[in-house]
């Protein structure tokens, strides 16, 4: 079971990884292509986490079971922006 705290923990871990990646890139330890690819993957996963958290909060607010919320695919979550 996924709860809000575990989702927030994952979000914090992804943000920390993003900062670490940017630091390593600035120090020349990660090349541009690797940084770009990993940043894109991190962005998608962060969007999915935030979407799941919003779903859970909305379900809770309207009296539904937040545990029924499900992570949506990357295509679905990224399609919200278009």
C-alpha cells in the first residue's frame, strides 16, 4: 500500500537525485546527454508522484478511499500539459 508519506518521501528522494545530478554535471562528472536523459526521467516520475498525491487528496476530500488512487502512465500524466 502506498500512503501520502511514502509518496512524499519518494518525491524528496527524486528532488535530491536531481540536485545531485546537476552538481555532478557542473563538476564535469556527468556529460550533457546523460544529464538530459536522467533529468527527463526524473521529471516524468516526479509528475507521476505529484499526480498520485493529488488523486489521493481529492479522494480523501470527497469521502472516497485514497487507497483506490492509482499511478497513471507517463503518457497520461505528461499529456496533461498539452
